[in-house]
C-alpha cells in the first residue's frame, strides 16, 4: 500500500468510529480501547498503544517529533497530533493533506512546512539545497560567503564596508566613506574628504560648517582672523582686520544718584581704532554696585561708527562713592572712574583759569571758573576785579550738571595790575591780571643782525622777534639778502616748516660758520653770504619774490651808507665793530646803553617806525636770542 493511501485510511476509520458512537447509547462505565469515544474520553482509537495521537487514557497527545524533520508529514509519527493534520480542520477535508497539494510530499509546498530536500517553504530555513537555490541565503553560496553581501565585490545597501565597497550606509574601510578616495552618498568627498588629514576643521579645510582653523574659510567669512580662530572677534569678523579698543574717556566723570543715562558733565564713551564693518560689542564692568552699566554691561558700537556712550544707573546707597569702569574688547582694556553724586549735592569753587592773564587796554581776554562737581541746579557765581585791571560781568552761571563757565575780562588802564575774583557763597578763587600796552607793531620784525663776527666774515646771524600777543607760524617763510646796490635779492633761505615764534618770543637763523654760544633755530649753511658794512636783509612769507620791491616783504633792514633799499630810504648809518651787532629798539627812548644793559634790555624789540636809521641802535657786544631764550614784553 502506498504512503498516500495508508495516510488516508487512518482518518476515515476514525470518522466512522465517531459516527457510530454518536448513534449508540453511552455506557455507564466508559472503556478506553473499545474504539468508541465515551464520556470523559477525548479519543478512542481502539488500542492502548502509547506514542500515537490517542494515548492509553484516551486523551489526545502531541507527537514529540513533528513537521520539519527529515521524516516529515506522512510518517508514522506525523499527522494526528494537536498541531498536525487530523484536527478539527485537519486533512480529510477537500484540502486535506494527502491530496495532490498536500504537505509533506516530495514536491510539497506547505506554508508551515519546514524544508525537505526540495522544499521552498516561506518559513523554511535552508538545508543543503534549500530555499533560494545556489544563490540562496544561508547556503554555501549564501549571504556572507565569498560572493555575497559584504564580500570583496559586494555593493549591498546595508553592507558594512569591504575593501572596494561604496554602500550608501556603509562606514568606511580603506577606500570607503570618510577615507581618502571615497565618494559615497553619505560620505564627504574625494581627496580632501571629511575626517582625513585635510578634512574640515584642519588647517587647510574649507568645509561649509567648519569654523575655527587658522586658514579656514567655510561658512564664515574670512582669512586669517576668521570666526572662531585665535584672532577672531565674533561680531567683528568679516574677513577684514579686526578693530581694537583705544579709549574709555573722559578719564573721570560723574553720575547723579537716582538717575539712568549718560555721565556728566561729559558722556563717557568707548572708542575703537577705526569704524567697524559690523556692530562691535564692548563689555564694560563696574567695580562698585553704586554704578551699574545698562544692558548687562554690553555697549554696542554700531556698524560704521567708532564710539558709543556708556549708559549707567547710579545709586549712592548701593556702594562706594566712586566706581572704576573697565571696558574690554578682546585683549584690549581701558578704565575710567565715575563718581556718584548725591541727588541734591552742593558744588564748591575749584579754580579760575588761566591763573595769570594779560590784556591790552580796552581789549578782552576770556577766563573760566570751574566747580569741584557738577551742581544739581543752575549755580550763579559772583565776579569782581581789583587794582583797576578792567571790568567783568557781575556774575556768571554754571548750568545744572555742568562743571564750568566762561566770562570775559576787558582791560583797564595800561600798566595796571590786580586780580579777577569769583565768589560762591562765602568761598572765593582768583587769578592775577596785568594790563599791557597795545603793541605798536603787529608783525614779525628783524630784531638783531650781524654781517660778521668774532668768528670771521661768515660769523653771521639774523634774529627775529614777535611783538604780538599770539604765536606766529613762520614755517616756509624766507630770509633774503641783497647787496647795497644790487638789483635783486640773490641770497634766499627757506625756513623749516616747523618754525614758530611765540608771542613776544625770538627765533634765530644763522650761517653755517656762526660762532655764537646761543644755538640757532635754523642754519642757512652757505646759502647766504653777507657784507659786514653795507647791504640789505629782509623776511617774508613763502610767496616773497627776489625783486627789490615786493609788497609781501614783512620787514626789511638796510645798513651802510650805500644801501639803496632801506625802509624810509634811511639805512642804519653806524657800523658795529667786529664783536657787535645792530639791534632794534624797545621803544622810542631806547639807546645803545639802555638796550645792552639798561632799563630796556628785557623789554623786547617792538619799536618800528619803518625808518631803519630811527629804529636801530649799534651794540658793542652781540646778544642773539633763540626760541629757548624766553619772551620779552614792552
């Protein structure tokens, strides 16, 4: 009998036994093994053999060796168990095992079967020639073998990188993603790939998200001083040289308790080295809680600006009366002090400036009265003078939150000396004042001259004097010389651009062979060579020509009887000795004696009537003076 036919007879006989049992009377005492399923029995196959589907107690059992073994469905230990064909929905029906499509045959394809020699079940787990054939998964040529995924030539999507792999999710072998030559989908590039020696974050990288190498140029903008690098400044980075902090000024200011705003009397400001391309944040800290800086100490200098005000809040009760504010930008820092004023703190007089003043009769000069602290309200200060030095307003007002105010002194009678007095409550401060004569000359003049000297024919000098009350810039001016009867000025020396003469001061210009003990301020070397007995010397601005007559000439001296171009057509007739010189008078009554060692010796050289012979005297000894010699006033 074939295996298929024997397999069919077993369930048919069981059905016949079940039908006969249903048609008969239940015995009172069931007998297991009589082939009839009685009360209390789950089955009765007519025998009491163990190991089949119905045991010797007439209960259904599960065979210990079932589907999926080498002796699968259809063997003596197969169908008839709890999970095998033969249950309530078991083989025996129209789709029962044992038919042409039954499980367990040589060509079976059961869904729950577990792989016979030629099976291809969906849950099968491959025998020698099992599911998947020669390229199946799990066989000799299956996954993980020499030609499978993950091998030398594999290119699987989930593979884990071999020597030539380039999988999308793969993670780096010798030529894989992240290596020197890889180019995978998640990888980052060829030669200078991510993670290699030239990758992002290294010295030569240019990655988009990278920031912080010495030569980086990723998302950031810029070369060496790039964002995140050693010289970076965050907000100021744009590929340009960063600005620096140069000042926190003024060095000392005030803030009134209970107020928020700029300091007084001037606004405290941070200043940069140059206008920034982008907004620059400067951090400002305070040494005392009595002064706090707005915005948590962050002072922003807007793009294109060089400075910004420091906004503070003052509270006298919170700490010391004086706070030191420190501004920091990178490695640069600057400090300034802020004194906290009481809400109604009174001010006192500090001083008048300048401490000494000179004024001509009827002329004015400005003075400044200064308080010790800015007052909370406008403060009126009384003014007065002594000694007839002139007049001042009855009072001057220092505005609230300011510290000083200016006023004018109008000069009184010539020669008067006295004081200017400022009074606040019972306190006074003063300045010394002197009324001087109005200068008779309002331009630079030649004050002393020598065409020769003890050192020889070229021991020459020209001394200039400023009789005015203000410094004069003579940079680029010219000293010129002409012979007694020459038709033009041939000697021409240009003064240094730095040349200046203080009010009532001197400036000395000399030949290279000058032998005097007072050093010249400028040296014409050999540009000019003068006669000791007759000739002309003159001074004027840069546009002075060499013509005999030039309106640009400021002052001219003609000496010697034959000089044809002297002022007033009257040259100085006397000729000094070898050790002497010609000197301009201090006043009309000056003489050689008074000018050399008498009353006029220190009264300057301001007398100028534009007649040379009337304005000069002859000295027996020379007395040149330079810028360092000080000033002389009439």
